[in-house]
């Protein structure tokens, strides 16, 4: 099951990393940065390339141009090109934290988590930007180094107690090591900070279910769905909570809603199969469970684990 707060983080919001000073290439670097801000990625690449090719461009502006073009390539999903540009920026200006962090972001999206963690460590050594700390935590978590991830998130929270991203990320990490009480505390703090954000209620619903408190979990999923009706991830979580509460017909109904939109969801098929088994639909149960195993051969072993999506948090200052 996906942790919704971090799913939101996966849609990374990159603020402008590098703006130029003066001299040759400066105007094109600024235009590249503005194009990045409005997500006109082809224009960002075009302007940054023009700056790089400008005769007499300063080392500073050339560094800015490579970083901005690298940012654009990250957005475009062209991670090898992004890494190449950040490499050039680092050669030009080894102490540019944004270049190290940009390369870390490219590695993070490309699922090269150890490389990402190394890059963010280098960025942190230059600039103590809290976003770099959270990013390194994500890299650690994605590579299964949950204790290191929690240490980074906790430091970020110490420095910024109401940091939504750090709290959400730490809560997710706690789920993976079975510290459900700690996850619940972070989710509850998040609800206090953002009481109309459905993700926080959905996350707490998930944590409560995994902690065995299903009667408390279902109202949180209900609240999330009242704020954002039809949300498929929350429906899947409520279905799972209903299974654990032995409300099998309700679970089947929720899984039906998920499968109408995601017909190849192994989790929903398997969960619906369990629900059908417990309401006497043996044929339907057998068919659903078999279909789930075709999609995910390990669904039986993984069904009760806290599933996570591609959780990436990226913040360029």
C-alpha cells in the first residue's frame, strides 16, 4: 500500500536552483531558470545550452547553466544527461552544493540510492540545507537503511519542528520497521498541522490498521474520503482495514471500486479474493487470487506489508 504523503512528494517541486550574475551568458541562464519555473523544459534546455556555448561565458555562469540544464533533464526523466551536466558543473565549481544535490536528485529518481545518498552527503557538507538532509533520508529509506533515514528526518524535524515533508517521511520509515506507535504520532502531528489534508488521515488509517487498531482506522479513511471522494489509495486502505475488521462485504465493495479503475491491481485482486472467500464466493475468490498471483507472484508474502511507491522528495533551493 502506498504512503500517500510521500506519493505527493514524488511529484517533486524544484524551485529555481541557479540564477546568473552578470556578463556573457547571464541572460540565457536567467531565461533557463524562468523556463524551469514555468516547467517549459525544452526552452530551459535551449537557453542553458545557449549560455554554455556563449563565447567568454564566466565559470560561474557556465556552472549555473549546467545545473539548470541538469534540473530540466531530471524533470524530463533523462537522468543520464542530467548526471553528465551535474558532473560538468562539479568539475567547474566543486563547492557548488546545488550541483551535488542535483546529481543526487537524478540518482534518486533513477533508483540509484547509494549514489544519491553520497551526493546529498557532499551537498550537506557544503550547505546545511534541510532539503538535502530530507533527500538523503529518502535515499537511505529506499535502500532499506531505515535507521539512517530516521536519523536524518529526526534532525530535520529538530531544526524545523513543523516540517511537513520530514514528518511524513519519518512516519513512513517507522511503518517499515514496525514502529507503528511512532508512525501514528507523526501522522497525528501532521493532522494537527494540516487538518484538511486527506493524505494525513489516510496515512494514519494505514498505520492504525497495521498496528491492529482497525476500529480506529476506518473512521480516518472515511474522513480522508469525505475530503477527497473516490481516492483509490484510500479506498484500498479502507478495504484492507475492513478485511482486518472482518467486514468482508464492505472490503469487497471497496476493492470493487479500486478495480474498476485499476483492474490489474494485484493488491486489490488478492484482497477481494480474501473477502469473497469469507462471504462464501469460492469461485470468485479463487479467480481473484489466481489473477493477483499472475500479476505479482509474491503477493501472498507481501500483502500484509506496508507497501510503498516511488517515494522521492526533492527540493532545490
